[in-house]
C-alpha cells in the first residue's frame, strides 16, 4: 500500500481473483471501482459491483469480492490521525471528527452503493477522480490536495447518509429538524451539545429546552444524545479493532466500564458481548 500521508493511505489494486489484503485501519475504507465487475459481500450479504461503483468497507474482516471480470480498485483508507491537524495544516480537521463518527453511527455496512442520489454520486466520482489523478501524479503537492479533497468526500457521504436517515420523517417544527441535524454532526463537541449553547443557538428558552425536546422527540434530550453516542460506540466495536477503552474515552465516557453500563441500560447487553457475538457470527 502506498502511504501519501500519515493520516490516510491510497492504493490501486488489480485482481483476477480476490486475495485477502493486509490492512489495518481505525475507521473505514472507501472503495472506488475503476473497472471490472463481480460481487461484493459484506456481513454475509452479496451485491453486484461494476465500474464506477463506490462502496464503504469497515475495518473488520467481514468482506470479500467475487471477481467475475478483471477488476481494478482505488482504495482510500482513513486512519485515526486524519482528524488531528498537523503543525502546517490550515484546515481544522478536528471539526470533521464528528462527521466521521456520524458515518459510523448511521451507515448500515451492508453491501451496495454507498451513494444512491445521482447528483451526490456524480459529485463524489469527480472528487475521487481528483484523488486518483494526484495518486498517479505523486508530486510535492499531491498529499496536500488529496487530504483537502477528502474533506469534501466526507461531506458528500454525510449528506447522503443524512438524507437516508431522515427519509420518511416529517417534522412540523423545522427548527427541531435543524436541531437534530446539529446534534448529529456535533456529537463529539461537549460544549455545543450543552443546553445553554443549544438554547442560545436555536433561540429556545433554556428553561423550556428540555420540555421542547421531549415534546418533539418523545424522549429526554440526555437519553437521545447518549443513545447516539452508544450507536457510534457499537459500530466502532463491531467494525474496528480499536480497544473499548479508547472508544469510550473518545466518545466522552469516563472509561470503558461507564460505556458498558450505559450500553446495558439502553440496549440490554454490554460492549464485550456485542464485539464477541459479532466475531462469532463472522466465523
């Protein structure tokens, strides 16, 4: 694999027959089918792929490809340091860490096209073509251009997933829909998810905020935020090799025991059970 930056990796691979790849990532890998055809299997579910297909793969070994026609793939792997700005970075990538976790918390990791909306897919293809060109060019600016292009890639992915998430949901209060979106995309920012901040930002009286949220969501604000963080924690436990303690600290839990207690409270089983059960099912 060719590493262009310490926060991401880009690889082009060609196969007549699929072979297990040596890869380790904290998050996920974006796959762009340059040419060829066959079938993609993820979590024991199969879906056909063709040229220009765009897929998302979790880190865990729960996928493979059945190659029918000689295929070339562009793999873009996101690593844990992608959202930690370097000393020369001009973009605050830390603000995008929530986008990454939004994808983790809401993508179903089933096989099939990552983006269904034609306009979003066309946009994503253009961005991936830029990454492909810079990968092949490999000059002094290529890593910088790829890194900045990935910001837009994630934005398009998030927008598409958000459309699916809200499909069929109708809010009589458009302000509440905006509030839900804001919470989803700022789930890692403790300050922005405080009642004082949200009340001021959305022009809701602080003393009325809890009642307002419960009336529209049919659950407490604190429970909604906790369950969203737990959903992200579950996905990371299932689809990455990241330690439970590390997941807990990144998501704002005191430690892995605290995260485990909350998972049992809201979903009836602990994190170790979730991870162990998935590994058994994947055998």
